[in-house]
C-alpha cells in the first residue's frame, strides 16, 4: 500500500510543478518601456543577514517614490514598485532579478553588497535595464569588472577608511595605529588595507596588525598581544562588524585599553551601544546622523519622515542609499528621457559631484561608485553617540583591485 | 614566561566554555543517539530570554531565561524528537537540522537580523592584572560556572537515584526500560538538563559579547559536535576531554601561527582534529554504549 | 496467570512469531525450547513489551498487557532477564541492584539488597566494583538479582546458561529450581533442551515461529529431538545435538 | 530484441527519472526566465544530491564534507575557463599554466571532476578506514579545511572576495545533462558488484566482511566516484552562477543537501532525485505565499515540512523504493482488480516481495 502512496506522491509533485510553471507562463513583460509608469524592481534581501541593510533602503526608496508620485511623477510618469526577495542567497539574487524583470521592472535596486548583487546586475544587463545597489561600498563597481549597467550609490570603502585615518592623524594627533581585522567579509579586508595605506602615506606608524574571527569564542589572544606591545598604540582601527566586532570593542575596553578606537560605517547606528556600556573615545564614520544633529537639514528632514513611517532606522547606510538611488533615477531619467540602459548609463555617468541627499555623487565611465564623498565622523562618549564633524578625505588610496 | 601562563589562562577559560557547550550534546547523544544540532538554538533562545528580561534585573533575567530555555528544550523534545525517537541516527540528526533551521528563522522574523544589545553589570566585564597576567572576570566566571555545572552533573549522575537511572539509560536504553525506568521521564530530564546547560552557556556568551542574535548558536554547536565526536560520542568524560583539547589547540594555534596564516587558523585546528580521529577513530574515550 | 493467545510478531515484513498460544499457571516453570530463529527470544521480548506484537493478545493475572511498554510490564510484576545478561557495565554491582528496584519506593529496598548479597556471595564481595569488570557467571548473577529486586511474580529468563562454564550452568539451573520453589512463576527460554525438559513442569518446542509440540519431561526428549530435526536450520540442530 | 528489452527494463528507474527531468526542462523555459533559472538550480541540486547519495546513501555513512569536492570543482573549473584577459586583472599572481588556460566547458568538467576525484582518492586513503561516525566528522574537518584554504588563498581564489567573470555556460540543457549523467553513473554503480558490496556492508557490516567484502576498499571507490560527480556539479554550478565565494560551498549547502537526501529517502536513487525536486517546488510555492504573509514563510514553512516528513516517514518519502513502471502498472491493474471486488492477497504478496 505504501508503494501506491509513493506513486501518488511522484504524480503530485509533478502536477504541482507543471501547474506552477504554466500558471506563470504568461507573465512575459519586457523592461525598458517608454510609456506608462516607470516600474522600479527591488531585488533585495527581505530575509537573511542582508535584510538588515536592504529593508531600510527599500523603505527610504519608497518614501522618495511616494514624494515623486505626489508631485506628479518623473516627467509625468508615475513610479510603480515590484519586489522579490533574494533571501541573502547568491543564486537567489539571480532569480529575484528575473522575477522583478518579469513583473516589468524598468530599473532595478539590488542588494547592499557587491558579491551578492553581481548576479542581479548580470540579469538586468541581459534585459537592458540599469541596476543600482543602495549602499555597497566595494570599489569593484567598475565597468571593466562588472557589466556597465551596474552602479552603487554607496561611498567607496577607501573613502571612509581614508577619512578615518586623516581624522585620527589631524584631530586625534595620533602617530601610531594598531589594526584589528576580522577577515570574514571582503569589505573589512578592503577597509583595513585602505586605512593602512592612508596611515602610512601620511607618515604614521603601524604599531601592529592582527586578525580575529567574527564568530570566535575567545579574543583573549588578540587582547594579550595588544597589551604586550612595548608601546601602546595611539589609536586602534577595527575593521569588522557587529556582533563580533562589538564583542572585540567590549573586550578591549574591559581589559583597560583605552586608546581611541576608529571604525567604519559598519558600526553605524546606536542599536549595539548597549553591548558596551559606557563606551567612550569611539569614532566611526556614518552616512548621516540619525540623532537630528546632522549638518544637512535635508537629511534631518528625510530621517524625520522615515522615523514617522517606520520608526527610527537602525543605521544610516541603507536609508541614505535607498533614498538617493531614486533621486539618481529621477535626475538621470530627466536627462535621458528613457529607462533604456545605454541612455540611462550615459546620463548617470555625467554625474559629477551631483548634489543628492546622500552627498555629492560622481560616476564616470570607469567607476560606477563614488570614491571621494565626505563622510560624517560620529563620536561616542559615555555610551552616547553624537555628530562630530564632516570629513572630506584629501587622498583616497586606490586599492589594487582586480 | 608570562606569555605561556597567559596562554594557559586563555586556554583554560576557552576549554571551560567549550565543555559547557559540549556536555549537553554528549548527554543527549548518550541517551537517545541524537546529535542535536538544535542545541545551538537553545543557547540562542536563552540569550534572547536574557535580552527580554535584562531590563528588569539581572538575577530575574537569568532565572527567566533558564525557565524559558528549559521549557523550550522540553517542548522541542516533545514536538519534534519524540515522534522520531526510534528512527535511525541520521533521521534524528536531520530532524535536529530542521528544528534548528526553523528556530533560527523564527528568531529572524521576531527579532530581526541585527544583534540585540544586552547590558550586563560592569563588574562582570572587568579585568585583573595579576603580575603581568591579565585575567578577565568573564574568564573566571566561565571557569567557575563550568566547574559548578560539571561537578553538579557528576554528583547528580553518580549519587542521585534519577541520575543513576539516566546513566543506565545511556548505557542500554532498552534494559533500563526493562527494569522499569520510564523512558519519557529520562529523556525529558535529559533535555531539561541540556536546556539548563544551554542557559548557562548563553549567559557566558552574553557576558562576553553583550549581544544576542539569531545565528549565534551555529558556531557553538559545531564546536560542541566536534568536541563530542573527538572525545568519543556518548561518553561524557570524552566530551569534556574533547572540549579541553579543542580549546587548547585553538588558543595554541592563535599563539604560534604567523600573522599571515592566522586568518586560516581553523584550517589548522581542524587539521589537528583530523589527525586525532585518524589515530583514535572511536574517539579519545570511547563509550561502552551499545545502540540497540 | 499468563495467557498468550495467537501471538504474532514481525520484524518489518518478516514474521518471526506466527501465532502461538499457551498458558502458564501460578507457580509453574515453563520451558521454551527450539532451534535458532524459532522465535523463542522474540516471544519472550513480546511478553516483556520490548517488541511490538503485530497480532494476538497477552493477559497477565486476568488483565491484558500493554503493547511495547516494558516499563509498564515490569510494574505489573513481570521481569525479564534478557539474553546476554545486559548488566549496566559502567555502574557498580550495588547500583545495578538498586536499579532493579526502580519501580519500588518502599522501605525494604535496602534489606532486599542485603538479602541478594547473602544469596549471591560474589555480589557482596564486589558490591562497589564496576559490573562490567566481572566474569560472565557473576554478571548472570547480577542480572538475575537485578530482576528479582523488582519482586516479580513472573520471571522471564532468556538463555541464562549461554556462554557459561558447565559448573556455573549447574548453579544457574539450581537457582531457577530454587526460585520456583519460592513461588515465582518462571518462563525459561533455553537451547539446552534436555536440562530444560528435566527442570520444567512443561515445555513447548518452538519451530519456525509456531509451537511444534509440548512436552512434560525428560522422557519426551526423543520426540523433541525429532521435532528439532524438522527444523529448516539444520546447522542449529546439529549444534543443539552436539550440546546435549 | 528481448535482450534489448531486458536491458531497457534493467535501466527502468533512471530512464523514468530522466523522463521526468526532461519534462521539467521542456516546460520550465516557457514559464519565464525566473522559472527557468529555478529549474536549472533544481537540476543541479538533483545531480548534487545524487552524487551525495552515491556515497552517503549506498554506504549508509552520512557525510558532512562532500561539498568540499564541489568547491574544488567550482574553483578548478572557473580558473580554467575565465578569459585570459580577465584573469590578468582579477588574479594577477596566478601561476603561468593557469593564467594562460582558457578551455571549453567539457574540458573544464573533466578537469574539475578529475581534480575532485584525485582529492577524494587522496583523502580516502586514511579516511575510508574510519568507522561510520568518525568518517562523518573527518569529512566535516575536510570541509572546514577546504573552506579555509579557499577563503585565504588569495592569489588563487581571490579569498573571500567573489570570483568573478566565470563564463555562464550552464544552460538548462547542460544542467539536465549533468543530472541525467549523474543518475545513470550512480545507478550503474549501484547495480554493479561494487555497489552491491557497499550496500551489503551498509545493511550488515559484519556479515558483509565475513563474506569477503573489503569495506574500506568499497568505501574508497565510493568516495572517488562521489567526489568526481560532485566535482563535476561544482564546475557546472559555478558556470551557472558566474560569481561565487567559498561560502557557496559551505555549511548552508551541506545542511541543505543532506536534508534533501533524507527527505527523499537515503536508501534509493529515486529518493535522491525526488528530494531536491520536492524542496524546489515547496520553496517556490512558499515564496508565492510570502506575498500574503511577508518574508520568512519560505524558510519557516520548509523547516516545518521537513519535520513533518521525518515524523511521518522517517525513512524518507521513498522509503528505500525505486520508481518502476512495472510496479506502477501492476498497482494500477491491482486497483482495478480491487474495485472489481477481488481479494487483495496479491497486493500483500507484492509488498512482501519488495
């Protein structure tokens, strides 16, 4: 009798598959149409690790879309939204891109990471539309590495790392720096490398370098090695992300090492500060201050609006990136008059310190990411974060990126 | 010299943590042949328990987290593992994958993927300088908790009537039932203990890192799994020995590897594990348990 | 006291016991003999609740026994001493005995343990030794004593003489006789056919999962042997005759 | 004629399974690109789980390390197919013979599969000697070591950075060919005397050893075959993704493929094919449901279904049976006979024979 059930099972599986296939057989709908609404497809992570970055980006992008639609659209064309979840998967990124394309996307916003957005960009290219990541920071958004339709609204990692290095030198008067790298993600490897290059270029010394693992159960050896230095470093640069990086900061402080700590925008936001009670002398870069004290009133206004709709964002990265992706689309469309990739790419590549909410944005025919955008330096004292100053890097190193 | 002592202190504290992680896995395997990958999610549940109640007072949070995780462990056994209890070890294992996957994703839906901060008293994150050796309060806490838990468990398993029943069940489950030991009671008790140990481990992890997040159980359970297998599956002493060795070689490689090789530390650690296995295929202390 | 009716037990699709029925009265000693694979151990395990019965019923003292619940069966007053003894090797002899009393909570457990030690002097001597380190004969004594600690009214013995030296085998059979005279009902599974026939009040010869015949004493041995030769497994028969 | 018929009947199971996959391959592209790509991933997963089955299923030893072969295949295949020009900028420190290599997909498959097989052969020397669970853990250690090497050998793999520029040669037909090829190879192995010996050892190690089966040798053969197959799948998968990182052949995939195999049933080839198909269908269906419930349903739903399958069918959906038309036809006739009021005695007999 069991064998019979089994046969039904096989037939059932097949029936569901065939049914599912034919159900969506009529969904063909090419992108790049020039009339009707502009369809923006979000091929982003709604679940998995990257959802934390992508969801705020989608929320702020939708805020901008609402604002545009209320104002009558872009050149009279309203914006519609379609979405698909990448599940923080590399092959999911490809299928999610396919799905938003099938739903008629004319422009795609992809996930907040270079590696995981590349498959979506490739699919977008095959369908003649532009794909833009709201916050990926990799300098590999280059036309000789990825298809030319791929862009990132993010600030290049070297720009942030260089700003922090220059800030440490000029404002904190630090001469020696100690670099702690968590090599789990490529972002941090680039960040540490760029910091080191800038630091050495400006005449600082590297007191030491060490690595630790994001998921390690013990950071004592790393702490011991700092303590055993004959001379304590003036600053410590941490290239990592929460929670592993936060755990490192906690251990550094609890072991009595009180050198100022510098860190990039991975530590943006205040949600993790509770893990290191009373943290002081901590400086990190951010794309906006979420505390209402941002120097740019436009940013404060946008954050206020977002907070009203969704509560206070955890970090500034996604919120700034998502909003400005739509701003860029609006500006480039007004220039190009179409969403067709070649025209839109040409329009985007004319951006030269274009003023967007996220800050001056530059794309050229090689780099599809802004390399030299000022960052906000945030200061944490006694567990309280506040905006310290804007920093425009003077010398941004170019990482030897293949 | 202080280098060596410092390394010994570090290794001791890491080995204690690993022991806390490995014990419940070995305990459950011993009783029912299940390598419970969802043990990591028990740790995660306890950590979120601490997060939810930490705002009140820490003792209450610890108590509530323990209650929560023990209830979760019992529920896990009742709902997912009891129906497959008599299946093959691989079915049991994959059931635990599924449970682990389910709980992780539920946590992601409920709490999101950003870590939650938990503040613990600053006295727990102090550090003492003893003649050039730095000892963290959390290291002392880990060792003390491990010693108390292991000691308590050893006492319980050797002295109490129920503990002896559990040892009998671990050795020969059917025979234990034949003398009248109730299978359900023994298995439930084992899960309750595993839950409580997960709670203790979670407390240590939270004091270390100050945060709780959905995937925090993965690395601990892999460590527990490797330590248990290396020590000899089903043998509690083996699990403790395996945990100790894993802790020591992890700290050891962290000390001796050059900075270029250090990022690949785990390749060396697991190379050592592989060597141990090749020399002692049944683990360091093989258990005398027979699966019937 | 025990009524087995049309008992059937299957391992997957293989039916090992194909419907057997027999009755045991209070105070009797009944033997189950037969070649390897005849279904003796399977029958015993089904009564004890270790195996699930696929058909038939078992009633003890007028009440139907639950299916596949050994911890409940032992509470009804039936104890099994399984094949291979299966003492808890990692525990001490005394702990083994105490576990035998798992179903009891009365005050007489300690005195019962003392009584067992008197009865089996080896247990007294090795009370705090790990049971696994003792000899096969001593382990058989532990297994018996452990079963008796539950104060069973029906004792199921599976191959108690297997693998023991002849001298010890004598002791075991003597002990079984003694227990019967103390009023414990016994169901004995043995390959040692002749001695079982001598000892038991009645014996059943199992073959291929069915009762081939019943015998009452040593005088039936010739007939029993004949029944054995009907067995499919001729090796087992040869071994059996060699043993006897 | 009857000889031919006999041969075809002997290959009934893989032929039937191939027809099912062929049907999917025909229908899927007409439903749009996303479905086609899902179908490609499903076919690749079928090939992958079939490769896993050729060791874990036939030997009865669960392995946590076979995805290391996939990583080896993927990197080897990618390094010999990425255009030379791109390699110059992506991987400037590549040794000369790799830097100048640019081969077609079939050659890459041979190289990737061959390298994975070689690696499997080398590690099998000590590892195949280990008993069941120790072997599982040893393979897990191998996986972690391979992952660490891939993640840190920057000049060869770009480390944790994605390896880019891999030509995307894997069409749905390539994926289908891989899946069908894997099925036939594994089926032939399963029915060969090597496969039979391995399965005998799975059922009863001691009796098998007593009848002269050299378990260590059989496990070695199985490791090499499964290593080669999974290496090939690695090449094909990399040429589907075009971009990948060491993470794509690590824990998530390890757990997922084991789950697919166990859900389908570890004891039959049919199980290894049905498992990934069912997971693919379920994933898709649940994702459609997410438009109503919000994100997360897919993962949670999949986990719940997995638990349910294991509770109600602990030996997997196929329960050790192979898909056979003869059985299906007999059952069909049977059903009619039953409806005609005849006894189902033959049904019982059939069941007993299986």
